[in-house]
C-alpha cells in the first residue's frame, strides 16, 4: 500500500526509479515565507552526488534540482514544493543478467515476490538513487529548522576501523572523501578502502548524525517518540541494519549509576535562563521520547554494498540454481554517501516535530 | 500532538497512567470472526506481570484484563476491541521527593518541559506500566497472525554477559526468570543479577525477537518498510536505545562477500513449491524493506533502570542543585520484562503488514 | 480496517456497543494545562441524553462520564484522556426478531455482509448510542477552543416544516425539546411530532451548527480543507444523508453576482485592527477551504428513524422473504438528538484545525 | 500543514499552481501488474480539458499527461506513479489588479490570511486547474476498480433548471457540452447559459455521480464510513458547497415508511446467488457507512464562478475600499467541468475502500 511518504506535519513523498526519466519529491506542509531557491538545495545534493571520488560509484549524474511548485518570488507559499531531478546517465546496457537472476543482498527477490514485476534496471525503485530525493527534502527541512539549528553527519567506522573520538573535528568532515571527522583515520581508511575497491569487494560502515540547537520538548510519546521516529527514519535508508540513540547498544553493558545523565543548575540557570545543564549525554538528547535540549545523537550501521565482483550463488526466475556477479559502477562503501542522507532524514524528522511542538506552544 | 496510536490497518491506541484508576488499549482494525476471550490475552499479561521473581519489581498487580467491546459471543465483530486493566497496587506513599526533583535518566524533566505539568506518581504516563497495554494488543495481533506464525523473544545479554548461541534452546526460555534461551547463562546471570539487585544498582540488557512462519512480501517501501516499522516499534518501548535487524551493527564490519545471503533452489523448489532457499540469514529476513519469508530477527538494547539507590546529582523544580535516590520497587534489569513487550510489538507490526499485504494479494 | 478515530492533531477514538458493558472515547492530542473535570463534560452529555422528553427514546441512561486518564489535579497533562460511560439500561429482551432479520434502513445488512457477524442487540456498534462518545470528545474540544469561541446547533427543519429565520433566537434553543430557535415553530412541531409519534412513524430533520469567534486561516487545502473535514465529520453521524456549507445547495441556483460576499474596510480596519468586513456570508465562513473569520455555518439532513411500527418487507438470514416491524424505544425524530452531536463534531474539527494552524503561526 | 494527499491505501498527492511550469500528481498504493499507459489517462483529461465549447473557459491547455515513474513495460510496478502535466497557456498579462485586491468568492483573502503570501497568477494553488490532477488520479483508480465497475457523472441542474429524470439517458451525456443526461434539458440549458455568458455573469449547478458494479461491504465505520469519505472528497472540489448521498436533503422531509429501502429475496437469491434485492435506493447504496451493493449515488452543489464582469465591492491589500471585476477567460458555469472531477474523486474513494476491504476478505 501507499508507503512513500514520511512525516505528519512536514511530510514528503518521493517517487521515481533509478533508470526512469526522473526522480522527485513533493514536500507538503512546508511553512510559507521561507526563502527558497534551487541554490538552497543544490549544495546538499552535490554532497551526496555520485562520482566525486574513487570511493563512490562512477555514475555521472548532475543531480540538478528544479522547483516546480510551492515557491513564488523566491519564497515558499505554504503549498506543496515539488522538486524534480532528471536522470541523465542511465547507461544503456544489457540488463538480461540481473533481469533473470536475483542478486543476493539486493531487493530483487523481495520486490519480485511482493509485486510480481520489477523494474530491474539499476535496481529500479530500490536503488539508492532515490536518496537524492531525501536529501532534497532535507534541504527544505533545514529551512524550517532555521539558522540556529545544525544537523551534521560523519562516518565513524568503516569495516572494523573506527574513528578516534579524541581527534574528532567537525571541520575535517569536508576535507576528505569519507566525511570522516578524524583526519588520521581518514588517511588510513583511504588505503583500506582502495584495497576493498580493487578487489571488487565492499565493506560496511557506521554513520553518526548530531543535531544541535534544538529546544527541549520535541517528540510525542508514546508512539510518536522522537527516538522512535528517528529509528524509523534511519532504518528506511538503503542498506541500514541498525540504529542507536546516544550510547545505544553500549547502554546494555552499563549500570544505572554509569548511565545516569546527572543535572546541575549551572551558570545558565543561575543567570535566570531557566535551563539546567546535563553533565553527560548518554541518552543522546532524548528521555522518554522527548528531546532534552542537548545534542541529539543518532548512529546507524550500513551493510556492505551487495554488488560485488565475486560470484555468489543464487537462483534465476525459473528457480534454477545459478551464480551472479555484479559488474558496473558501484560504491565500495555505500555508507559514505549515506552521511548526507542520514543528515537529511534527521532534519526532516526534526522539522516535523518542531512544527508539532509549535502547535502546542504555551503563551 | 496525538501520538498514542500505532499501526495503520491494525491500529492500537493506549491510555492510562501508572497510578490512575486503570490503563487500557483500544485495538482497531481487528478482523472479524476471530475467537477471542480474556483467556487468550491473560497468559501474555501474566508473562509480563511484575512481582514474579526477585529480579523484577515487587509491585503486585494482577493485571486482569477485561474486554469491554468488539467481541460478541466469543468472536471479534470487526469493531474496536477495548481492553481495560485496573491499577490495584498504587501504593499510597509520599511522592514529594520525585514531585519536586527530576530523576536522571527518567522522563521527569522532558515531560515537565513539554507539558508544564506531570503526573509524577510512579512515572505517570512514562511508566513501563503502559507496556501491559502493548502486551494485550500483541495478544490480539497473534490472533490475526494465526497459529502458523510464532513470535518469540529471549534475553540474549545482561550487562556484558551474552548467551552462547550454540546452546540456544527456545524451550529453556520459560524455565528461568530471565527468558534466557541458554540455561548455563541463566544460572550465571542469577548470581550476577543478585549482586546488582543487592547493591541497589541496575544493569542493561539486550532482547532478541524472532518471528517464523511469515510469507515473503510484507513491508511497503520506501517509508513503510518492514524494518523501519520494527525499528520504530521497538524504539518506542521504555528504555530502549538501539535496534538491529539481522546481523545489525555487525554488518558494518563485513565485506559484501561475507554479508551475502546466497540462495539455492533447494528441495522445496524442486518439489514445485516455488520457494528458493537462503543459505544464511544475515539480513534478518528483510531485504529492501520487504520480508523474504525467512525468520525475521530483531534485537534491541535496553538501558539500565534509572531508578537506583545511589544518590545522583540533579536539580529541583526551582532549578536548585540537589541529589536524588529512588527508593521503592524497581526492576534491577528492566530488560527482562521487555521480552514479552518486544514480542507484542513485533506481533502488532506483523499483523498490520499482513493485512496490508492481503489488500494487494493477487488472485 | 481501523476507522474509529477522527482528527489529526486533536484525535479521538471511540469504542463500544449499544448493549455492551460500556462505551468510551480516548481523546489524544489534547493540550496540557486545560482545566478539565467530569463536570465540564457532563452537561453536554445531559443535553444529548435520551428520555428527556416524549420526543426522544425512553431508554434511561444516566450517561455518567468518568475520566480514567490524562488529567492530574484537575488539569490535562497532554496524555490521552480516556472517558468511559457505562451502559446501564440494556433492557433484557428477546432479540431473536432483529437477530434473524435485516431491518430496512438500518446497518444490519451491511454489517452482516462486511463482517459476517454482528452484535444485533440494540444495533450494536451502529447504534446512535455511540454518539455520546462524540459529545464527550466535543466537550474536551470546547476546552481547546476556549471561552471566546461558541459552537451552537439548532434544529431548523422537521419534515417539511422549517423555522422562520426572521424569528431566530439562540436563547430559545434550550426552551423547547427540539433545540428550535423559533418558538412559534417549536409549538407547531410539538403537535406535528406528536402525530408522528403516536402513529409509530418517524420523520427526518435538518440541523444547523454555527461556530463564532474563530480566526481566519483554519483549513489545509487542498484535501484537508476545513469544509471537507466538516462534511466528513457530519456525514459520519448516524442517519445523516447530506451536508451543506453556507448557502449550500441554494448556491446552485444563484448567479455570481448574487453569491459574492462583498468586502468593505469597515470600522475595524479603520481602527487599525486590520480585518475587513464581509457584507454577507453566502460562503458560510469558508473560502478555498480556509476560514474567513466569519461565522462558520454547516447544515446537515438527518433521515427519519428507520425503526417504525409499520411492517416493512425484508429478508431473513436464510434469504427468505419476511416482514419486520421494530418495537421498542425509539426516537420519532432522531434529528433532535443529532443537534448536540453536530455541535460536538464541529468543535472537534475546529480544535484540530486550530492546533494545526498554531503550528504554522508566524511570529 | 500537509494537506495535499487523499486516501489511505490508494493515496494520491497533488502539487502545482495555475501558472507555474507544471502541475502533477503522485499516485501511491496502486497495485502492481495493472496495464497503464498515458493513453489510459488522456481521454479523462480531455473530457475535463478547457476550451472545448463556448460554455467553458477559453484557456487552451493540451493537458498532455506524462508518466514519470511506477510503470515498467506498460504495467504498474507497485511503486509510486508520478504524473506530470505541463502548463502551456499561462497567458502573460497584467496581474496587478488581482495581486492587490481580494476577489469576492475566491480564496484570495483566505490564502493571504493563512500564508501571508499568495501566487495570485490565475489563482495559484486554489485554481480549478489543479482538478486535472484529480482526474489523472481517477483514471488510475478506474484501473484498480476494473472493467466491471462504472463511475459515471452527469450535470443534473443549472441554476434553477433541473433535468427531467424520466428522460435520463446516460448515452446522452457525451452528446452535449453539459454532460447532461436529458437531451431536452441540454437544449434549454444552451440558451440559458448563452444568456449568462453574454452578460458576463455565471451560474451554479448540481452534479450527480453514480457508481455501479461494486460489492457490498465497502466502508469502515464509524469515522471512515464510505459516505463520510465521499462527502469529504466532493467537498474538497473547487466551488462545491453541498454534498448529498442518495435522497440527501429530501430525506429530511420523509417518514420512516417512505424512506425505507425494503428488501426481497428476489430471483438471484432463489438462484442461490445469495444476494437479496432492494426495492428502492433512497439510501444511495450506503447503510451505516457501508455499501449495500446497490448503485452508489452522490450529488454535489457547485456555486457560480466567482469571476464575473460586474464590479463587486472589496478591499485591497492596504485595507482600502475598492471595486473589482474579473476579466479574462472564465467558465460561466464551473459546474460543467466539475462532472469529470466528481467522477474521478468517487473512483479514488472507491479504489481506496476496495483495497481496504480486500485486506479483510474472508476465504
């Protein structure tokens, strides 16, 4: 059934296949009077765009976004913002291999079982190409969040190699092709990933996204909790297999004493600003499904690209045993390009909850 | 805003506070002509019920469920099933301590910031007592899933101590107070948790839930993916900080070769049954957001109970520094009782998606 | 599927059958810090309560409402408000007649076709008894709307007999058993309806509901237009067959010149209040699906009670021809008691849209 | 907030302004394996297309639809169907008049109050041009309904002039520019409407839409009743002010005896087909919010076009009194072109409920 929309007040709907004429997103529920032009959206698309380093797919897509509605004289009007991105590099090739066989780890088999038909060209609807639409929606969401809010992502792990958090520097994220906040790790990852790439293999990764500058009070328990919505948001990104808030799975190993985020009145409250300070952020900025006003911290695990050059066992449409290897242009670590996608999804969740919260603001 | 409902076709809405007169759940979208009595629901509530071992809170609640609507002559009628559970052991005590202070790790502060008022008695709405309603809804969902589907949960980790999967035996889960599938681990956990309990501390845990017997095709990409809905479902359970599908975060460390779930025609397809077999289940039974027909495997991390006997620093309502320690009846490992809750949430997600899928069934 | 909820931000869910132990409603999305006790709700239920004159059913139900959650120390907490009304006068009688036959005009046949089972006692879920839950939800909605907003209903037509609008006096509405704003019409209706009642017949009616004091800007075009939501709201009330906004069907007979609601700056705008004045209200306070700030005017037609003493032809469960006449306690004009129900539904729609609008308020 | 989507399982989202580059609709929840090409959609758009007679606006729009996604090799894939229609005849003209003044009866004032900005060119989002998207979605909905279901509309009243139902002939609907089923009325309307048109005035109308061939059981009481959804659907069409099901407002004047749709076993049930026959259809095919299997009959009133050549009093953006008359290309009776729009909305509601019902089909 209809499942291509996300959000309640700030809601977007995406459409399009990897090798169709275009992909797009309709952003509904955007407040009016926000300044918005293609130039506000394009940089975020460029960040996600393929073919920018040897570590991502060599498909060449300009990903030029067009605003088709919802903006008048440079400002949003409160009506749906329709964004369109044409597909230009739909390489004409022989799809008979993947048309007739199910690629392990891909959605080929499940789409076939569910729909009885699939647009196999480049993965069709299940292609990560769709995430460009998420990034475009996220750019609009950032306008809703405003200048005081930052939503930043970073790659914190490739395969077994994690960043050293003592070296974390947000400024480094744009200085390497991995969105890595630790320059030393980035250098090591380059070698490691070259090896993966040259062998025709692929590797998993972990992405972390942090939002700062948001008020306490976002989230609608018990089933529209902020963390619940973030978990759903991240888990719907291609290849994501796990989501954590704050210390996440590490919380399972801690005692109540270790896990408590203690509070102090602190200078701000003494200055009459009314906000206590937390001495730690194990909770990742969310308690009881509601934001605390601290940084909101989400991490998600991305599995290795399923398209690899080593043959894997599978079956064909007739149910016969066969092998498949996936040639073509693929990301050796699809987790890299998931960074701007994770940012975008977080921005969309936060924009939705910020508007929800405003509906209940007390004078 | 309204956030106390879960599901689309099979949708439930919960209400009630820890120390109000009752809690309850309205299950809407339940098919008609299912046999349903209180006796179908009560055993699942009993499984979650507090006070059954020294490892869970000593609050005594019979958790006796009453069906108030939606059932006629022992069968569901297709109208809303209203289930009510009275609160009986609302111990009369002095709440002035938690009324005036924010307990670290609890939702006290965030509810206060969001709503400007909170029912502090026993945590009010944010109390894990509400999970009884989830379990009741889950019992109805199991009726929708039918006898051929099993949804089973187990505790697989307490603090740093994991089960040995080579000893996994579902039959053992009901033989120990931990829902532990590994009897040797259960024995070790008993000692470990006694120590935690006696020291007035608490500890985190990991729960695994597995569903078997479901067809391929469940899930509505791209935003109502089955794994997205499961992630949201689990993350809305009290104290949950992370969710994984299949190999989850481990996928980040694997290569594409390692992570591929290869397929073979296998005996069933040769017998004309039409279903290939997977040689592994790294994906946890979900590809592209759609079920593969394999076991669906979800794990979630539960943080340690925030109520501990060691004083923690906090602030009071006036914003002054103070300390708090939480006396009373608490679970040293709230993860234990999260097992039947996780089962219930999974059953509800699956019932919803099973009905969704039927809407699109091809003749 | 799940269809027993109404509203988006201010959302209520009703449950219960005419002859079950109780009926109830869960109001979710109610803002916190509103004062709310049973005494705020009971008067509205009393207005709808049966057995208050010879013109409504003689079923005796105290319709005593209990608040089970969502209120703490007399104020709403932002969590779901669960309201319960016990059924007390479920007259024990022989239901074999209506159990085995389909009453024309009732939902007997369609519930049977849809669900394959029905609680035939008193109409089960399709009984107008459920409207008590709507009225209870409406009482909460009025709290959201605040003191400055009035939502008032009146009966404007019984059978062919309409009120004379030149005699309209809101103060008269509570002075007669018909909620009639025209005392002379009320007197005539009394005689007319006595005749209907004594003959065991029934008659249709038209209800008008008017909301005053609301700002311009409510409604979310194009599919959540305020008039669209009002139309749905009213059409879901038992026995309603038509809904009009403003001049409604009369608009079909007018020219553009006649139908235009012209505007003048008027005194308020000259006083710097910024609001122009409309010289008429053909549109019923809604243009393009958005409120104008004028009175919002809705009318709906209620069909005659289907339960009558004259035998009607029907079939039984075995598909054999038979006749049926409906004894028992019935409203000769069910439209009368639809007045407080229409008010309640309008209050709920407006509360929802008022909260929606606040989410987008500009500073 | 987001309000540009309609439907639950079969859901569409429209976007676009009258004078933007394009308008479009995303149809989500369409079953797979339906044959669908532009040729299936275009004829319905052509039926609604302006400029086809002197009785509709002379704006020339080819309304050529393009399918951008969701179809592969001529069949739907189950993914969103994105349909795009370019705006070609955005006549370059001076908009300063309507930019600075509020046209009575139009949405100018309310959009301004709600959003603080409006695309005044041709009415922007509130233009009836958007209904082309509804018609496109309706064409897809017809595919879901299948060949056995017909959804047909007709104009049954212009101003005070109604059709004579004894002369009703569906075959005549396409033989005159009014979609009038009564050829004699059509001839009279031609003269009448020429007078209206030449005087620069406009007139209201009533549209009737009838669906045949649907099973009993569609509709989800109590708040997703089939008639509730139809009422909302029709009321969201531009200029609609009233909606009726079956005998509608006439029901207010009838007794229970007159209004009863009696049932007989009839020949079909005697032949073992199991369906009784109704002797009349006062209810318009819906009882208790659920379809009976009879024809579903909806009527709606369309107000006169607000754009007329006679000056009307209004205010300008500065709040000063002024006059306005609307030059340009307008429909003297916008109700005519509402016929295919009403059909489309009914088809969409029915497709949604047909899928909902399938989810609960009993074996």
